[in-house]
């Protein structure tokens, strides 16, 4: 079975440009998570969806970040405008949410974003 | 405040030299603890879930244990291919699916 798929794997852009990261969760999973990983702060949850609905976006750093999940098999994380401090590796993870949890999250390979 | 702390930050072992990694946590009402392995340039790979104090799980040279305040990942007779960053994570209190991750232990096993 295919795991979590993310694209692009690497993105280099200039400050002020719009960046869109994409994620396809594991088929049948109903929860999706966006994380950011940096050396300084480690792995941080940005937002998570359950059944395509955003449940908690308290980790989204500011209004420049937005995330959508239009259907069960696709999600995007958008940064507009991008800034050098957004440079990081962004991971998408998915899980099958049972009532009572906790659920095991399975991670994609990540997108390495560099903002010049 | 909910927190996960891992130690040591880095560990260098000789092949065959057994050791343990520590993950301590302060979360009310622990609902589980996860261990992941992360190789450079890759996403975290799930290893184990532990649900209650006293529980143990094994996979090849790895054994994870859980107490009321911490978890250990024991590595027996490690090989160079065990070199990776090992992350632990716990769910926040309540019904949320949010995980708090530790900063990881970078393990290097030298032949």
C-alpha cells in the first residue's frame, strides 16, 4: 500500500512568493496532520483535520499560513507571502481515528522548504 | 504544562554496545506513548505504542517500556543500521488527537 504522499519534495522560493505544499493521506484514513520540523523547535503540529474538517489550527504560526482539505484524499498547506523564517521541513501525517484514540500517525517523506 | 523531554540528546555507541534512551513526560491522564524512528531526509517511522505502565513491546533489537512518568527504549547489541534519531510523543490530555513530540535522541552506532 502507498504511504502518505507529499509534493514537492523540495521547494526553493524567494521571499514574498506563495508556496503550496500538497499531501495525499493513506487511503481510508480520516485524520490528517500538518507538522513543521526545525532544528530549533523540533516537530510542531500546525493543524489537524478530522473527516476533512479542521479541528485544531492553534499551531498555525500566523495568517500567512492556511490549510485546506477539500476531500478525503487531498490536503494543501499554503504560505502567502513566504518569509525566510518559514524555511523548514513540512510533514504531513495521517491516521485512522477511532473513538477514544489515541491513533497511530503515519508520516510522509516531507517537503523541504527553503525561502531565500 | 504538558511536556516531553528526551535524553540524552545524542548517543554514540560501538556496535554491540547495549544502551537505553529515555523519554520523560508530564501529561495529565496519559492515553499512550509513541516511539518513532527518523532517518536523515525522511519522515518519522512508527515503531511502538505503549498504553499503560508496565507494558513492554519488542521489535528486533529494540524494546520499549513504560512507567507512570517515563519510557525507555532499550537497544540490545545495536548495529550501524540502528543509527537514526529516535522520537517519542504523547497525546495531549483530553480527547484531542494532538501529539507532543520530544526533541529526539540522535543515535550513532559505529562498526
